[in-house]
C-alpha cells in the first residue's frame, strides 16, 4: 500500500527552517488499521497530508500502490485523492447550506458521476453509517456524532482503499467517541480498508492493532497494548 523512504519535510519560517519529518521510513500494508500519536507540532498532520497527496515532501519518496506521490503531476495526484483516499476531519468540514446527502455527494463531483448516481450512492453511504433517514437534514439539524457520521459517509461514498482520519473524535463526548470508533472499526473489518488515524487520545489509539509515535522528526513503533 504505502512505502515511505527517507521522507523529509522542511518548512521555511520567519524563525528559520522547521523539519517535522526527517528521514522517515515506513511501510503500511493493505488493510492495516494504524493509530499515530505524538506531541502537538510533532508532524502528525504533516504526515497525514503526505499520505493524502495534499503536500509533497522536501526530499524522499512516498509510494501509494506503485505511484510515487512525491513526483506525480498535479492532475494525477488529484486523481489519486479523488479515487483512492477518503478524508475524515476533527471539524467535520460539512457545508452548512447543504443537506447530508448533498454533502456526501460533493466527494463524487470531481469524478464526473451523473447527479442521479451521486444521489443513489450518497444514500447508500449514509445507510452504511446509519443515517439514510437524515439524507435531507442540514448539519445544524444534526448532533455532533451524526455530523461526523455524515463526514465518514462522504469519505466512503467514492469507494476508497484508504481512510485518513485526523482527530476524528476530537470534538465528541466520550460515549459518542466510542460509537464513532466502533463504526470505523466495523467499516475497516467489513470492507478491508486501510485505516490511518491521527489522535491525541490514547483511548482511541489503543483500539488500533498497530500504533506509531511521531516526534522529533522520527517515527517509532509502540509496543503491545
């Protein structure tokens, strides 16, 4: 699935260069469920951007299913994001003027899918997260947990091979957090997805079979739970 080789990312700032990732080597197999932990500013979100083809490394390579995301042209990188990768964010990132169904459909627009098929697939994706009866509700009419389920449906609707989740339970209470985690775990098991979650919450991280710690520019494996 993913192979990272000597991956380095350096940002130029007013105070000098900052390198959140330095010579990172990592392999992620198809169908793995991984949690990434580490301190604030330790490079977790930067790594997720690299995995999601949202940014390029300064040096090194990152291969996804044989394609080097560090050297692909912008059109092919956008195609990889649109077809292979689903994103889930802490803040849900739903458009407030759109219904749940319309928010889910937005993931299919770049793929050129006709409107009727988009609507049908959005309903199916919402059913997968238990919200097909909320297809015409706007975000303001949904709880935080329901909004995150809509965001997960939006990630699922394009049938990706990878789900990248950046603090997906960070805005949820403990009970809702556990419900959303159970949903993600079920989708991972049932659909064979590669699931990569960035989290500060050890209770979330401990649910993943494989855990990584990112800090000081490097990445290490966390031992058995």
